[in-house]
């Protein structure tokens, strides 16, 4: 346990995520989760992990529970991952093309939520590009309803953070001894923010963020992280390299190096990866821009654990769904 | 039982909705349903009602039954409501983006229907903007197939009518003693027409329609209803106020007061609601245009039963699905 | 068994479709299936056939199996047919709007496939307009994963070929004694190619293709088939008339007779059908262009088995899913 460094900052979460008995009700951010809560989720997720080629786990733990998948941004991968997680626990999952955040009128959003609640949905899995929508919904639903983030603006993507942590644990053991570098568009990344929260809670030894100046977060964020503008410097000796997807629209900003230039400076090649620890692992939340932020030799190389991340995604979502809704099953 | 007034008109339904043994096969309109048939459906629906927070009902009554949700107009709310109703009865429900009414060629529509029939769909739940499509389909399907309306043009929305009746019964008891006002764009409203049919069959004491002249139905329709152009007059002493959604495109008509003006004249405020009976309830089929046809103080106020309507929607659809398809389950 | 004629050509299939033990793993083409393999599939499909009005078959044979429906071309009919087939065997079926063939970058397509594999999908049902995508996917998936074609470019539509064969067997008995004419846009038709493969494997007595010159396939294709430009000639004495849908965009080609002209020369009318055997059957893969390639008097006439084809489609897909995934069920 360290008294200083990046674990020091602890801003309060926007909304209470727990029930009066302390159990997890919502999962909108990892910011206020204790180490023990996270470890309990990761252990349960590990229980649901299966190798590719094995049968997926099947359970009736959430029989009678109805889950709404509300995605206002496209995301086949995460949507399907939640859908399969719910169905493999015996829940009913309905995909809805509801426009949650009719940005002008908060009341209309709540009307939609109350309607879904009246249809006896118990869990709302929400992806939304507008910051605050999830907390707003969570603050208004009935006591038995849970709200899970499937990605909120640039702020948070908690199940991604958990699956990243699970993947590291599987390959490197406890996170507390590790040095981890997050590389790319940190400024706009919910993946980076949730990774930061979970690695801080699990007391990683060192956390680095690596980005061009224009994609660095503001100084008040990512407190305690070491910042690097040169990828070669940021990778030295790290145990985990977590690459981020760079959105092509960022290249329109004059300060951001564009495609080829980005790869020349920030693309993870085998030569650059050699600066990390010899047994370092490489992660990416997908979808990858091969030849932009990552070379195929690395993405498909022996140190890549990118495919394991996807499998872990279903297991983590099963653990989270079970944690928030397991008590309500029929 | 009254011999005169608005219950007098009884136009024949377009198609026979019953099987030779008298049981319900299709539900396309409430126009020809007897009071006893409606009451049987409402009682069964009541059996499936659950409070928000309770587990939804689960049944295997429709196991082996396959339901097609055919929506050619967008409607998340009603589609999901039918989907959940079917699944909670153990049926398989498939959502289809089939274009039913290729308006030029009736044969093509029937080819689609025969194809779905050959796939062993037993129930077609259809929403369509074109009058007559549902009856046309119902007239051609095989004897074991049922057709349910989820909203047909401006003509009919029978499950909405039933859920409205169920909601009133829950809050006010028998409908036969009540005075009910329907307010808004009556002329274009299938909700109003189905409400009219069900309240007439259940022998409401008095039915009023309240609308600007341009949104009043033709004189031959809504026989027996008292017509009001001033909302203040129409509300006096009623037990139930049923507000309708006004479509923004109506405001383009020069005779229709637009947004603010509409609210000034036809918006249901607390002050206006005070003209109704002290224990009057307020209904709305949703989605609401708050600040246009209804003030939030009323929508969210103690007399509002709007959320109960949604819950009742699933229960009513379960009762209807069970009525038409319960005999065919494996 | 004939030594010459159209059964002679036997080009190798693009990819090995069988497991080392000889069992069927993928179904991308019928080109290399032996008569005995096809007959085994057809017999199993027949086991799953139900009359319209009977309950569809229900089984738990694929319990624990997860099927991805990946359609990059619209096809409600075939998609729903696969969905129902999977669900009626107890599998979980997820419809995905994944863009498989990001044409520029093969790697991206494989990333998508590996992601789905990591989500524990066992079967990929793929429709794609780009030739070769299915074989490419099949060549890269893990050993336990199966790839099924739901239509590949103009090349192949194997479950359609099987359902066509099943339909003929039901009405005419063994295919080996029959003369079959395929009529229409042979050149661009995957339906025609899969029909050709299955009828050749089942040793039809004679196979004819009938088309305007511009829609005839190249000479090296459909080896052994008799070619006719005049429909009247091609129909003489045949036992089966298989009509193809003509795409309206073909009429833009100057060599192709357009709508009315097409019907005048290639539309199947009762008068023309009279040239076939008295008990000839008429097939069409749907959707039909009535009044273009087929007259309603024929489509709805006593010799039409078009609706039976649809029912057989679900049964065939059940048999195929069971064949490739039956061994992996939990």
C-alpha cells in the first residue's frame, strides 16, 4: 500500500452505487469501488471464464430477470457481450433502439425510463455519448432497478476496466507489483479512465500515460501517473502495455500527428515493444487500427492478450450482472 | 344499460374475429366485442398485473407458439410490450422488419404472409399505417393463424383500448358509472377510436370528446359522444381525463393552434384539472409532449395513472395472446 | 448412374468442409458433397418437416450452442429461417449487424471473426455479397467453429439447394429419374449454381438452363446442362420447372428484355407450363416478381410447390445446424 503517488486522488463518485446493505446496485464508474469489491467481482468473473472451444457457462441464476440493452451509440461488440452474459445467466435480454438522451428535455428521458421500468425491466445496460445520463437515470429509477454503464462519453467504461484487470491477473498475477503503460488518446478515452480507476484501486506499482501533447488529459486528471510524450521512453521496463484506439477524426486537429505520422511516432512495433519487460503483455480494447496505433506483428504476436480480453468481457459482465441482479431472481 | 346515446351505433366489424366455436381468433378492432368478452380479457389481464418491483409473471402457456412482430411504423414501446408479453408466456417471438404493405401490389403482401406462415409463425402482431392491411391479412391466413393489431392507421389500437379500460377499472371500479373525456387530436387518433369502442361496450355513463374544430372527427363518427371545443367546458365533473398526444405536424395546418397556443388552449394544467371530479384520474398513451398537451405538474401529479397504463399494457397483451393462441400450445 | 453429360465436371471445392473424421463441419458449397452426404441431410430434414398448422418441431439438441447470424445483405426470409431453425433446436441465436468484409483490409475482417469466436459463438451463419469471404473465414476459425453459407455472391446458396432438392423429392420421389429446367437469370444466380450442384450429385437424368443470351452463364460453367434461349423449347417434357427471380437492375442492360418484354418471352404462364410434363411442379426461391418471371395463375396454381419450399427451408437448416454443431452440444 502506497501513501503517495497516483493512488492519492479520490474524487467522490457522482452517485451512490451501493444498496443500504453495502451490496452493489449500479455500476457506472469504478472510481469509488474498494479493492475488495473489485477482487470479489474478478474472482467471480474468473469462475465464468472458459477457453475458446469449451462450452460457455450456463446458469439460471438470473431467471425471471429482464435486462434492457440501451445503446445510443453503435457497439456490436459490447452490446453482444452483455446480451450473451445475460442470456447465459438465464435472464431475458431485449435490445432497444431507444433514444435516451433527448438532449433538450430531461423529462422525456425519464418518461422513457419510467416506461421501461413499468414494463418490468430490472436492469438497464446503457451506452451513451452524453456525460451524466447514466447517473441521472440511476438517481431516478425504482429501488429494485440497476443501471450498468456500457460506456459513458469519455468518462467511464467500467466493465472494460474490469476485463482489463482480469486479463492482467490471468497473465501476470497480482496487479499490485506491476508497472503499466496506457498509450494513445488518453484525453478522450473512457477506457483509459476506467483502467486508471481499477489499477489505482488494485494498487499497481506504477502507472504511466503516453500520448502526444494534444491527446494528454488535463493536469488535474490521472493524478499520480507519470506522463510521457515519447513512446520509446514510456515503454521502458513496463509489464503491461495497454494500447488505445485512436479515432481518425482526431487527425483533423493540427496538433495531432496523422495516420502514418502517428504510426511513426506512436505505433507499437516489435522494436518498440522490446523496450518493455521481456515478458510484458500487450492489450487493446478493439477494434484495432492496424498500422496506425499497433503493428500486426505485435497484435498477432506472442505477447498479445487481445483475444483473451474479449472472452473475459463476457465473464466480467456475467459477474457484474449477477452481483447487481442475483438477489432479485425469481 | 342504456337504450340511447352513444352506445347506439354499432357498425359491423370488417372481418369475423372469432372462430366457429366463438373463441377469439383475431383482434383487429374492439368494435364488435361484447361486454362479456372484454370483461373476460380484462380479468385475465388483471391476473397478470404485477407491481413495479415485483417479478413479472412467468408462464409456459404458449410454449411452442411462434409470434412474429411485424412493425412497419416505429414503435419501441408497443413492440417491446408485445415481445415481453409473448416471452413471459413461453412463446418464441421474432421481430421482423418486413415491409408488409407494398402498397401497389396486394399479391406481394400476401406472398410475404404465406412465407411467414410457412415458417410456422402462429401469430402475426402487426402495426401498419395503411387502413385495411390487417383485415386483408386476417382474411387470407390459414385457419390456425391469428392476427393481432398493434395499431392500424387512425382506425384502431385495440390492446391500447383494453389497457386503458383496465387502468380505469383498477382506479375507479366499474366503467358503467363513469363520465370520461378524451382530449386532443381525436380526428387522427386510433387510441381515441379504440377507447370509444371499449367504453361504449362497457357502457360508460357519458363519453365526451374535446378538440379544436380542425381535429374533431366527422359527425358520423363517435356517435353519442358529447363534443366540446373548450377544454374548460369538457372537463367539468368527469371521472377520467384521457389526453392524446398531438403530433407536431398538425400545427402546420392553419386551423390548428400551434405548440404554445395549443398548450394555452388545450394543455391539461392543474387549474383545468380542478374542474373535473376531485378524484378524477389522468391518462395518456405516451409518449407525452410535456408543455404541449399536458403540464408536468399533472403528468407527474397524484391523479396521474400514466405509468400504470404501461404496466397494464404487458398484462393485457399477455391476456390477448393467451386468448388467441392458448389453445394451440404444444 | 451416368458416365457422361453434366455430372462429369467436378471442380474442387475451395476449402475442406469436413472434419478429419469425415463429418460435416462447414457448409459453404454443395460442390463437393457426395450423394450419400446429401441424402443423409435430406432425410434428417424430412424428419423436421411439419405441415402448416402443425406445431413446429422442438428439440434441445443444440442446447449450449451459440449461433451468430451475420447478414451483410438484407434477407429477412433466410435470416429468420436460420434463426427459427437454431432456436427450435435449443440453440441461442444472435443477429449481428457486423460489417464482415471491410473490403480493403482482410485483417479487420479476421479481427471481427476472432472477437466473435472469443465470445463463444460456435456457428457463424454468413450472407455476403463478396465472393470468397466465407472460405476466408472458414480457413481461419478455431477447430470447433463452423461456417454456414446463407448465400455468397452469385456463387452459392447451399441450404437453398438442399431445400429445393427436398421439395422435389417430396413431390416427385427420387431425383435421379427427373428432367429439371432452371429458368431465368442463371448467370448471376447463386440459387441456380447450388441447384446445379445438388441435382448433379443426386444424378438427375437431365438438367436444362433457360435464359436470354445475356443472362446465360459462361460456357465453362453448368457443364453438361442443355442450354435453351427459348422458354417454349426448354420446358418441353420436364418434370420440374425452377423459376429464378430476375433483378430489376438487369433490365438496364441493353441485351436483357425489360419488364413486360421479359414476361412476354420468359414469364411462366399456364400455356407455357402445359409444354412440361402433365404432373410437372413449379418452384421459385422467392420473393417473386409476379407478372415478370411468373404469372399469378401459375404461382398460385395446383402445380406450384413454392410455399412448401419455405417450410422445407427451416427443416433443412435444422438438419444442417444439427449436422455441424450437434456434436458440440452441452
